[in-house]
C-alpha cells in the first residue's frame, strides 16, 4: 500500500509538472505578446513587399516619362520642320504672284512662267528654284517632270 500511495503521489506530481509545462506552452501560443509579434512580422513582410512593388512601379513610370520626353522632342522637331516648309510655301506663293503681276500681259494670259526664248530649261529651273519655288511647282510651270527638275537641281548643287 505504501507503494500504491507513492505511485499515486509520483503520478500526481508528474501530472502536475506536465500541467505546468503544457500551461506555459499553451500560454506562449495564445499570449497577446506572441500574437502581437506575429502580426508585427506579417506587417513588416507586407511593407517590404509593398516597397518593392512601389519601387518597381516608380521605375516603370520613370521609363515611360523618359520615352514621352523623347517623343515630344521628336514631335517638336517635326513641327519646326513643318513650319519651315509652310513658310517656304508661302514665300513661293508670294514670289509667284509677284512674278505673275510683273509679267507682260501676253505672258500672263497663257499662265506659264517662261523667260526669254534664249534661256534653256536648266537655267529656267535653277532661276525658279533659287527664287524659292518648290520642285512640283517648277515642274508644273515648265511642263516637265518632278524627277527631271530634281535631277537638274541636284546636278547644279553638286557641280
């Protein structure tokens, strides 16, 4: 009987020790500080992910902005070229109208820009080109092709 009491006491002490150990372990799992620490870790991981995503998005936006700046520069350049071409066209019109007004009446009636009969096609083309006329207008007025007019001009500029 002494052994039975001793065994029961030892078993009771063992259960009590196991109870204390389990209580401490379960207390750690469900304690508010442990939960708060887990939440903090999760929030920190989420912040790191957000920072990476934000950094990646900023890099993409900066790349797009630089592409847009390049496109705007190209468009500005084209607009400048267009304005110069429009100015040339206006100058051609004004020179043409001044030539038409200055011509004798018989030349104004047939609508052609012809110089003196002794001037050849090359000289006519170069005179009109230096006066600011476009190659299409020169070809039309001299009843020639644009290719022929451009060839005459390019040969004159090279030689």
